[in-house]
């Protein structure tokens, strides 16, 4: 039985604390995982180390504007972007869409419209990202290949990334259960580490370093998704060889 994909991870960037909290709660009730940020600067402290499937953001933010967020994210990330703002004049909409947003909504929009728009954008992204070759053929172009004896990871674009002992075991454990959340306790056990706060923190730091290392080496989004307080999920196509 094919495992269910993890819920979509949505970043809500909104400086009104009440509205931000309401949107996060609403999206979570609708089956998504959402995180709120009060400014572009708060968001940039987390992204791109954390990959979000969708951004729902205001334009008029303190500090850097929502348009700056759109431009920076779109320059290196395929995440969906929905602008939700009080600036709903036609000129503002054109500016937002030309900057790279997928949709532009007024803050007066009903929650059901916001939800439908987010799901529509996510659906289009999933359809674009899951185009498959002919039946029975392996999708080599999107596959991550872990070579255990060589302590290396072959990326979908054919580059080889050397791995440390910790990174090799971490990926072996994730690749054994693709599409599923692998608990941090299980990862620590595979590494021969005790389930302590210090070791959990070291594991999270190692996962972040590995994600940066792979992305910098090959220029491709590394599909390791953290599930906060739980563990990690590898959401890409993968295989392991000796």
C-alpha cells in the first residue's frame, strides 16, 4: 500500500497577529500544516532551510515587503505563492502577479475562497511535479541514489555528494521509509545515540547542514521535510545500493 503523502506545509506571512493566528488555525483545520511569521525577516530566518509548499502572504509588511518575499522565493523555489492583501487595486494585482505570485486575493475574501485558491495552486504544482514517464519505466530524472559503500549521494542531475558517517546513516534510515515520517528517536537509535535533548538538537543541526550541503552542491531542492517535534520525511524518489 502506497503511503499517504505528508500534509502540505504552508507559510503564513502576516503582520497582524490575530489574522495570522486565525489563518494558521483555519489551514490546519483544513488538513494542512501551517506556520505563521510576522514579517519577511522572520520568514527569511527559516526559509530556505525549511521548504514550504505554499506561501500565503500580505504585501504591506514591516521591513521588507511581501513583493520582496515573492521575488526572492521565486528566484530559487517552485513553492506556490498566494498574495492576500488589502491592496486590491488592479495595478497592485498586476504587480504581484508579475513578481511571481500564482494568485492574488483581497483580505475581504471568505475563508472558503482562500482555502479553494490555496488548494488549486497546490494541485497545479502537484500535477506539474508528478508527471510520470510511460508505465513501467523508472523515473531516473528525479531519483536520488544513495551508495552506501561509497558513502555518497548521487543527485538527480548526476552529481556525487560525499557523505559523513552520520549523514549516510541518516539518509539510509529515511530512504528505507520514503514518504513516511521517521521519528527522531528511530534516527538516533540507528546512529547508536541515546534519546537525549542534546542528541536531538545535534540531529536537527546535522539534518539542516546536510540539506544546505546537498542543495549548494547540486542546485536542487533536497526533499527532506522536517515534521516539527516528530522527525523527518524524504518525499522524493529514491533508491539505495551497496
